[in-house]
């Protein structure tokens, strides 16, 4: 499945998606950004989610990064 298909599938069912799957997609999206500042920012956000133990909190933090999915689909 392509990254685009993974993103669309996850967006269609975002509330039920596993945080690990969302993070995996974000890590793949991250490689497409050319700005070092954006890369560092996104990596920091991903790390914060990874450091969180509570699944509900992880989902809340993942939801805040949903625009990255849209940006990728729009062609960055």
C-alpha cells in the first residue's frame, strides 16, 4: 500500500486508528520535507508522543498533527 493510500485510509477512520500507525505514517511523511526547521519540529512532536504512556493522550497529540497528512496529500 502506498503512503498516500495509508494516509487516506487513516484519515477516513482517524478516531479508531492506532497511535503507532499514525506515528509510522508521520515518520514517512517527515522524509518529504525539505525544511530542516519543519523536520526538527515534527521529530520533536513525534518524540513527545512516543514518550507518552497514556494511549488517550497519544491520540490527542496525534490529532494535533493531522494537518501533516493533508499537506502531504496536497503535494507538500
